[in-house]
């Protein structure tokens, strides 16, 4: 019964989405107020129906209703309750339902936080979101209905994929989807503004907080995914340039460009059409990400088995969204004029450069990800692009971004003088250079060019972020007063840039200094790796709720201190899958990492040992960026009603922030 | 004297140059890191390049996995039905590696005709098959009976 209820709720949600996607848009173009007023109630009702549908599927999982095919395939009565709930989005159908529900959540959020929006603008935003929702809901109902029954019902389920039976993996998809789907709000705002011809600073100010929230979730989702891959996959790496990771990274890069470009549009009224284009790209890349993951065209850790009709459906949806929005863009964009004047050396142009670099980086990833697929589709051979490609392309593109991010905040809007900026960083630049060389050479006794460059860049970015904050503070009487006078977005920016520096330190040091050994070890053996001696004491057998495990014990010693690490090799009974559970001793300056390989003869095991310096800093950088995003969103400016915000003209706002 | 117009042109020229350099780096790196996929039959008939890395995929032949004592070196064969290729790999095999399983290996063929793998991939779950492997098996009529059923799910 519950499953049928969920199915009906889903159909009702589709009807609501149809209402929401048609009448408000027609009303806005014809100026019929009563049609536009459909948007809010339809959006809210759609969300409630989606929530009911999602709740129904969750209930099926909690009750172990194996007559529902999706539940039978992804759950098991021995699975702990917590993972039974997480299993709702453990596979294709449920995660698409989660996608739709989150879109409903964003829609409802727009209806609630929209008091300052004009009637026709709100109608258009909700209308566009409704149309997106119609596409996704049709997709779910026609190709991937999670409520389909299975007759006869199996006595027990096929269990959740063991890789997903883990805390990081239960939180990662909802977080990532919040980001992906959140970009649909920025997209809807952009299309609504194009349709209504209201592409102005006010539009950018409305769009900014939504984009920032989506970006923050996306950052969180990617950080979590990377952390999960590190401890769960047992390879000791944190980023694999896997096509699906790329699929989440491309929209992130474009969204990062978008939040910078929106700042220019809000403060200076420039870059309007470019900003709109970025919003379209960012959401299109999110949809492309969904397509890449769900179509099964990729060999990847994430490539669930899937059928081609689904891929085709998403591809058509993608074509409609991208084609449709670009059509609106070509029809409407020529009418948009940038009023702002700015000279060559200005914050505007620096941010443009930042945008170009970020979009180029995204495009180079797109090339490496899609080229093999296109070649395959044209029957020109099967190829894949190795991870070194991404590394080789990415580093030279990112280095100038890090350099620019340092001085960017020091530039003034409209016109700035290179001489003054150079004067301001006259100590900082050589200091960063020296710091890079000195840190690399002294602390680690190595003349490693990449490490020096990376550390120098990180020092430069962190120091210049703090320097520009300091200069802002000095404009006031006392520093305490200065601290209070800054808007939260200044702190947000500083935190996010510091995050990039922290991330860079982690990425560079863990890449250059990691020590790794693949060895054969029998009980009693010991191996020394960068000063730590690992003693293999032996293994024992453990029983988990739905798995049995071989647990090894290692004693790690250094300088008289010792600790124990207990990696496991799990055998999940239902899917007969082997899983490696690495044992990690985390630390601020180094991680110790032990993972079991395979059992060999004579009680010996093949073992992976790693010492990974500063690897935590990678995710710490992500946390800084998340904090930065949240701080920026908390800026009161975004919550001012429209009249007050208009009363504070662009110049005053610019003066406050620069 | 630099007029604003000239300045702007210079700026544009610099940007174009920057993008061109980036594109050059990207395409060079791209060329260097392209890995082609070959089936065991293609390798056996000598179609695969010598001295250049590529990817090979197929099912691990039953009873072919042999370990060299006291080391991490493993030898096994991958097959797509008509032919099988010997693979040698030193390191830790993925969790889902087992006989009869579809895998992909990255490496190159040595003079003796053995595929020296630098990486072995077997992913996700016991039924999952890399799309490339599934297709080549299908062509040779070697696809396991339960595979199509699995795809439907």
C-alpha cells in the first residue's frame, strides 16, 4: 500500500510541476496576475507531494518491504536501520527521487524567501524550475520508477553495495545533490531575468546568496567524496580524476567563476551576459554530471549498471535544457547593455581573467572526460585519458589563479594602479618566494621545484589574503572597530582564499612527501617506513551484522611511542563482496595508513603501508571554503527588502566593500 | 606612447597568447596520455602496439591465477573467448579481482608477448563488467547468461 501511495504522490507532484511550469510563465508574459499567482502554491504543493513520495520509499526500506523491487535489490533484513535509510539513495531510482525531492526543497525555499522579488520575476523563476522538475519527474516515472513491485516477493533483499555502507557515503550524495540542484536556482534566475529583460544589479543581488549556498553544498559534497575515497577505497589517494569526480568538479569550477562574476554584476553592473552564460553552463554541467553517472557509458567506481534508454532520456533532457536556454540567450542577450565603464587595470578585468582561467580549466576537464565517449560513439576506437593528462593541464592553469587570488582583493573597482599594488606587495612577493624555497629546503631538506612552487603559492595566497584584510581594518580608528565594520562577505572571501591556500599545502606536501610500501608480511614481520616501524602482530576473525571480517593488528612505533592500527578485510555475505577497510591514524602533520591486500600463503598478507604528510589539510581547506561560503551568505545585504537595497546605491555598497 | 586602444589590443593579444599556450599544453598532455583499448584477440593477432601502453580487458581465465612465492607478483590470463593473453602484475589486486571476473589492465606487451600490467582494475560489484569488456564478449558470443538479466535491473 505504502509503495502505491508513494507512486501516486509522485504523479501528483508531476501534475503540480506542470501547473507550476506553465501558467506562471504564460501569466508573466501576458501580464495576467491570477495565472502568476499559481506559482507559489503549486511549488509548495509539489514539494509536499515529493516529500510524501520520498517518505513512502523510506518507509518501504524501514519496513523491509521486499515486494518493492528497488528495496529488494538494495537492502537486506540484516542491514542496520541507519544504512537501510541511507539505502534509499543507494542506487539509481532512489537517488533520482532524492534529486527531484531536493529540487522541490529548493523550489519551496524560493517561495519562502522571495518577499523582495517582483511578482512576474518570481513567477518566471518558479516557472523555469517547474519545467526542470517536469523533465526529471517524467524521467523517474517512465524509466526509473522506484515503487515498482516484484512478484513473487523474494524472502530477503540483495543488500546495499558494501562500498556504500559507510558514514561518508551516506551523507555525500544528498550534499552533492543539494549543490547540483541548487545551481538550478541560479539557472532559473538567469533565464527569468533574460525573459523579463530585468538583467540588472538587483537580479545579481538576488541570485548571489542562492548561488553561494549551492556552491557551499557542492564544495561540501566534493570534499566529503574525496575524504570517503581516501579512507574507503583503500588506495590511499584522495582524487583519481575519475570521470564521475570530474562530473562534480566541472560544475564546481564554473560555479566558482559564477560567484565571482556575480559580484561584478552586482557591484558594477558589468559582465551581465557573461554571468548569465555561466549560470546556464553551471547547471548544464550538473545535468551532464547526472547523465555521465547514470547512463553507464563510463567505466568508473560510480558507474551503476543501467540501461541505455535512461541515458538517452537524460541526453534529450540535457539537449532541451541547454538548447532551450541558449536559444533564449541568443534571442534576448543582444538587447542587454553593460553600462559600467572600467579601465584596463581594475578589479573587473582581474575577475574576468579569473573567470577565463576557471572556465578553461573546466573545459580541459570536459575534453578529457567527453573525448573518449565521443570517439566511442563514432566507432573510432576505444580510448581512455590517463590521470597524468589532468595533472599536466591543471597545474599550469591553477598557478595563475592562486597568484591572482592573492592580489585580486587589493585592486579597486573601476580603476587601479599597478604601481600601487606592486608597492603594496613589495615585501610580500619576495617573502613568498623565499618562504617557498626555505620551507621546502629546510624543513624537508629537499630541492624540489614543485614543492617550492606550491608552498610559495600557498604562502603568497594566505599572506596576501591576510594583508588585504589588514589594510581594510587600518582604514578605521582602531582594529576592533575595523573588525566590526567589515561586512561578513569580506570575511567569507578571506576564509575561502585561506582555504585554497590550506588545500594547496595539503595537496603539494602529500603528493611530494608521501611514502608508500606494498609488502608481503607474515605475523611477526616488521617494516620501517619514513621513521615509523610497522609490526604485523596477527589476524583474527570478527563477525559484523551482515559481514564477517579478518582483522589484522599492527603496532606502529616511533621514538618510543606506539599505537595500534586494525585494518580489516570484510566479506559481505549477501553480495559475496570483499571490502578493504583501511586503518588510519589521522594527524595534523601526517596520516598513518594501513590497508590489507590479499591473504597469501603461510598466513602472510600483502599489505599497503602509507605515511601521508599533511593530507588532512586538503579537506581542512574544503572546510575553510565552506565556512567562507556560509559567512558570505550571512551578509545582511542579501536580506534587505528591495526598497532599502535600492536606497543603497551601487557606489555606496562598492565603497563599503573595497 | 600607448593609447588606450593600443593598450587594449595588447591586453587582448596577451590573453590570446595565454589561451594558445594553455591549449598547446593541454593537447600535448592529451596526446601523451591517450590509452587505447584492445581485446585479447587483437593483441594475439598483433594489432596492439609494442612499447606503448594501452588497456586490455576480458575475463580472468579460470585456474590461471598463479602467484610467485614470497613476492607480490601474480600471473594470470585474460580472455575474450577466442584468445587469451598472459598478464604479469606486481602489487595488490583489487578487492573484486577473481577468476571469471571481467577486468581491465593497463600496461604494455613485452618481447615475450606477456602483458606487463602497471594497474589492474576490477570495479564495483561481482556482476559489473566494464562496458568495453561486455561488448567484446558479446561480439564473440561469450557473454555470461546472467549478464543481460543483470543489465535490465
